[in-house]
């Protein structure tokens, strides 16, 4: 299961790189849509994610507790909407999580990178997802992000073959900004190519100077929590380990994981805004020592975006020591709830 989780985390990195007219080629259109995404100041989105998990009969027999847990999360649906102000680093995300016959509503809000909170009718207090600090929140450097985006996009256009990325024109689309005709990019990757893609993106992202700059405070805090001296050299050493660690986890995951399907779609309007995007993913994890013990995963993700560069307002609730709880307190409550749900 640790290998499966490692793969999913690494895969997320790759997926975020895809999701953000005369006769452009598919690759030219991908580049222009990617560049346009970095110019946006505000936008709104609606999202829908469904996760399917199914254990084989052999897995259910060999590991009944694991199979029971997997059945609990089979058919999980996450739906909601979000407004975001990229320049001010503000966002308001209203979501609903449905699984195992239960429905959980929650609201996640951000006012700067160091102030992210979570609210839910099921929680008595507001959860502070980021620790309190007197330090000023970092300001997103969009020019540096553009450099990283260009590097990733250049890699993608070089990596993808003409057969793997196709373009369909004049596709009818009904969105919240009205009906329109869009161009639909479709990317299909075979199992081995998915691994190759992720393996190539890892060093680009973690070798980027700006990403390293952003990660420095986190790595410093980790070293201090471990009782180690957080010198610049020690932080740099931890940073240098990350790409190899992730690539090693990717190699290990290939021992148990295969992709049956991976399709990504991007619907792009005449202004090069990505108005809709989707990911359809299928993968199977198998026990190397017992090939009939398998778990099939499917993920269907749809994101519709609208109201580009329209004014938005994000206001966090009033917070006091009495009406808030830390991330650690929340994690403990969540763990107890999951144990109750799964009967463990």
C-alpha cells in the first residue's frame, strides 16, 4: 500500500502539469493554453471526482481488513466549486465528499499561503491547516513560475509523440459563460509511457531554483522537528535527496502497479483559456508474491472553469483561540472517525 500511495502522489505531480485559433498543431495549442493559464488573475471552477476501488476475491480472502477498508472508499465522490484570486493568493472552496452512504460538506479557504482554514458542520471548531507564524507569507513570483511552466511544457511537447496527442476542432461546449465551440486536446498514454513521463518531470520540478526556494522553510521545519541542526548545508542536502527518493519510489511502484488506461483532455476556447479538462485513469496493483491478489483503481476527474479575470471576494471567518483547533488535533479526530467507520 505504501508503494501505491507513493505512485499516486507522484502521479498527481504530473497531472497538475496538464491542467493548468488558426491552424495550430496540438503541441502548439498546448503551449499557448499553458502560457495563458499563468496570465490569469482570477477564475472560478466546478469539479467532480469519482474514485473506484475493487479488490479481487483472492485479496479479500488473504487480507480481509484491507479489502474492507478499500470497499469503504470505493465509489467516493468529491464535488464542489472554487473561486480563486491568484494574485492575492486567496481561494474559497466549497466541497462535498460522499462515500459509504455518508455525505460530508466542508469549506476550505485560503488568505495567503500561510493562512488556510477548514470548516465543516461536523466540526465544532475551525481547523487551522497551516501553523500560526509571525513570518510574512511568501508572495508568489509569477515570472519565476512562468519559467518552470515553460520548462515543463517544453519537456511535454518533446516527450509526447504525434500519436499520443490529438486535436479535435469545433467541439460544442455548454459552460457557465455560455455555449461555445472549443478545441479539444486529447492525450493518451500507455502504461510504460506514464512512468516515463513522471520520471522526467520529477527532476525538472525539484531541480527548479524557485521550487527549492519555496520548499526551504518546510525542510527547515522538518529538520528542526527531528532535532537536527537546520543549517543551509543540511537543508540543501535534504533538497538534493528529493528527486532520487521520488524516482526510487516510482521504480518500486512498477513492481506492483500497472496502468490499464490514462486519458487526459483539455477543452480550449478561442482566447486559449482551458474551460474544461478531465482525467480518466485506470490502474491495477498486484501482490508480486501472489499475482491473483489485486486491487483495481479507477479515477474520473472533471474540471470546468469560467468567469476568467472577473472580480472575486474571499473573506475568512473570524478566528479566536476558542473557536479554532490545530491540524494535529484535527488529524487525531479524523483518525478516530476513520477507525470507527471501518470498525477497527
